[in-house]
């Protein structure tokens, strides 16, 4: 029996590589490039696409506030340079002209992060909490999505039956509106 | 001369009660001026982690015993390595279940703890059957049946009602939704039951009180029920050591953040046992 306790990875690049592997295997993303940009232009830890969207991914390995600033700066830089970047990376399977989504992976988030970002950002974003366990030489990654941006507005499109099934709470008899109200209430801060 | 009751009692009168473990003969029970403490059934569930649920149950059992409660654990957890007996294995008398299928723990000076394997039954059907272990429930402060639940609403619906339910939950939205669903099921089945929440944090949850207030506020508004907050479990090295050594964390010497948090949660719950339940007055 073993508790999988989090470890601190000193090598940020390795954490990013592990997260990229997860993005490919679990979310089906195609990774286009790593570590684009710099401290002045903002940086994107992982640039990835799927069939429709472009994903600008920042992996927080330090302070969340620094990572968030880096992600937002990188997002602006990407929008200003996306045609050029598309010419550089464009293939039959890769287009950087799709709608962009900001992804932020972090070991921890404050409870109010949703209401803060919902109020403050116009862009589409998704938040993931990750934990690295095992050892630095043989790490394991566990990732949990907090919630997708816009879920409140698009609550009617949520697959609530799937949520009920995934959580095993069918027997509780929660109404659709009750679930939506609950999620809104938890995000209200 | 009128026959008056004696003002004092001789050793012969008091010894059957105070000087031995045996209770008074049946005909003398009426003379005890205070009632026996009530037996309480406490259901523990963690919808996201059976391992942490059993870890919590094992430690709560010891803390209840330390507070002079007799404890009988009914263990419905699966798989085997996530059961209470596995997490307390180093303490078991005879290192495992005895012929009657019960495992027992006897620590010096504490009421005995009995752990009963409930997996074959599927759901908790009450503690008053003939297979129960009367020697295990000898607590001076009242007896507790701890139900280490199968963490699913169906288990709650099919089981006998518990007086208190402790729900351990993460603080992500979906974990909280899962927790709310359990609150609703418990509230619907047993309106008078008391419900307690403890957060399970990989690291300390910032602003956990605010998260709890949102959850309890919503439950209060929708389900007209009050929910008590016990605190936040913390994970650190000592928790893993507890698993490795198959020994509950509260028995380890020295302090750790996890042990401090766990002890605080257990203490708040045990103090709360003496408070009135839902609908029993404030």
C-alpha cells in the first residue's frame, strides 16, 4: 500500500515534457512547439492544436501569479503574431488560425480562481490541477480539470447525465437546474 | 423506627459496579441514578478515496476509544488493502480476524475496538444482531458504531440510518457536487441525522472556511439542513508512514501537520457528539 505523495520537480522543462505527454495521450492534442517567446514577449510553454482549436498552455512550476502573467502576456503576443507563426508551423494537420484557448496547469489554485478569471478575462480558458508523484527519475503525473471557462453561460450545453454517471450520483436525484445552480453558487466566491 | 435508606454505602454495595468490569446484576440497574449513555451510529464516507476514508475511520476509532467510547467498526470498504483492518494491522490482536470473523484491538486502558467485515452483506443493517461483539462496546462515554461505508449514495439508501454522517471531500467543484449529492441522500433518508464535512486536501486548502460556507449555504437553502465543518485533512510524510507501518497516525509520537489536522477534526467531531441533532433544538 502506498500513498502517492507529490514531489517537487526541480527541472521545469521536465515537468513541461510530462504535461505535454499527457496532453497528447489524454486530450489528443498535437504539440506544435515548446517554450515559445521569452520573458519580454511572454512565453508559451506548450503550443498545441486539435482539429479545431489552438491551445496556448502554461505549466506553473513556481508562483501562480507569475505563471498567470506569463500566460496572459504570451496570449497577447500570440494574437499579434499568429499569421507569422502559422506560416512557420503550418502543415496539412496544423493550423494556428483556429480559435485560441488558454490552458493553465498548476499544482494549486485559490478557490476563487473561477470567479476572478470569469470576471476578468474575455478569452476561452481551461484550468487543470496537476500533481507529480513518484521520483524525479521516474515521475508520474495526475491531472484534474477544474472546470471549463464559460461553463456558467453554456450550462445548457453541459452533459449533466455524464457528470452524474462519472460521479456515481444518479441515485441522489439531482435536477439539472439544481446542478447548474450548485456550480454557479460554488463559483460565486 | 422508620426504615430509612442508608446515607453511605459499604464496599460490598459498590464493588460490583466500581471495582470490576462486570455490570450490576439486572435487578440493581434501576438504582443507578443516571441513564446509560446512548449508542450512536456514525457513517464515514469519502466519495473520491476509499483509502483516505478508511485511514480516517481507523484514526477516529482510536480517538473515540481514547475519549472512553466503546467502538465497533463495520467495514464495507474495498479492496482489501484499503480496509480499516489493513490500516490498523499492526495493532490487531492475533494479527488478524479471529474465528468469528471479527478483528479486535485492545490498547492498554482503552475500551476494546472491534472491526467487523461487512462486505458480504452489501449494506449496513444495524448493530444489534447476535453476531455483534458485546465485549467491544464497553465505553463509559457511550458506544459508537462506526460504519466505514461503501462511498456511494446507493449504500446510504439501502443501509440503516446513521445518527451522524461524516463526508470527506475534495474542494474541486465536482468533488463538492458529489458531496452535495451525498448530503441530499442522507437528508432525504434521515432528516434528523447530523452531517459533518471535512475537506481532504493534498496540501492545506486556502480559505477552506469560505468554500465550506458556500457549500453549507447552498445545502441549507435547498435542503433545509445544517452541516457542520470539522476542518481540513492534510497530507504529508507522516500519512505515508502511517500506511507503511499499518498503524494509525494518531498513535505516532511527535507532531506533524497531518496529525495535528486529523486530531483537530476528530476532537471537533467528538465534542459535537454531545450537541443536539437536526430538529432536536439548538
